[in-house]
C-alpha cells in the first residue's frame, strides 16, 4: 500500500527537498503541495491524503491553525498531521500537539526519521524527534486527568516507552512481547486515560510524573 502525503511549506526549496526524500521511499507518494496554510487545508479536505506534513510557520495560517482545522477534537473525520519545525523548543509545537497532531519532527532530523514519521502517523502511531521528546513534553502545563482505571505495571512500561518516542515495533522488541500485544496495551491505555492518540499518552506521562 502506498501512503499518500500532502506537503505544506512556504519555501519551494524545502518542499522540493522533502518530496525528493519521501518519493525515494517505495511506499510513499507525494500527491500535492501547498505554499500556505489556507491552501493546505483546502487541498487536504479535497484530496484526503493519508498524512499531511505541515510546516509550523506559514503565511495566512500557521501550522497550529492547520492542525486544528484538519485534526482537532471537533473535526468529524480528522486527518493525520505531522508537524515539522526548525526549532527544538518552538512554542507553536505545543499548540499543534494539543490541536491533534500525530507527531512532530525537526527539519534536520534526516531522511530516515522523516519517512518513519510518515509511516508512524499512517499506522496510528506518533513519532517525535528523540532529541526533543523529554524537554519539550515537560513544558506542558495544563492539569493532568487521573486514569479512569488503575494502570498495570506492564501498561506503565508501555506508556514510558511511548513517551520516549518508541514505535510499536520498538516497544515489542524492548519488552519481549508480540506486536499485537503492544497494540492491545496501547488501545487499553488510551481508553483508561481518556485520550485519542499516542501523542496525548506521551503528554499524560510527562504531566502525571510517570516519567
């Protein structure tokens, strides 16, 4: 299966570079490009790509507004949005995560991580640049809600792994359990915490003091 991607960045050279990286992967195809936030939303709603790769700073509407419009809690059929930023402590990223982003990476993260971020978002996972996971998620300040049901020791281990930016495959390898077991744990954790995705699980982990 080929993953369709929408690129949104106001710099043509950056878009060209991202396209070259992604289309070098056999399972990823860039279906459209947008030069600003308004165009990104219009194309995304029209084409319904599997993943939208969105720059955080764009004319007319920035990446935060685009993320909320495409993946926010009030969107009936949200799309998968991965936010890209140049700055490892960019305050806009906090808003993007709260707005429903499936993850975020640095523009200099490298071709392999960029492709993995797209694949992770498509699979329902979230990938955060490892170099910024800890100190970025620690900055979240809203009060954390309590888990609806007690978490098991294994679930706590999975949550910590998610907060460190691990994918399901990496968690399975680290904990010596099957991939299907990891997916079952993730689904159960999201239900117990009352969150929608892995990014919100990671935020909960840092806010709750589990990390």
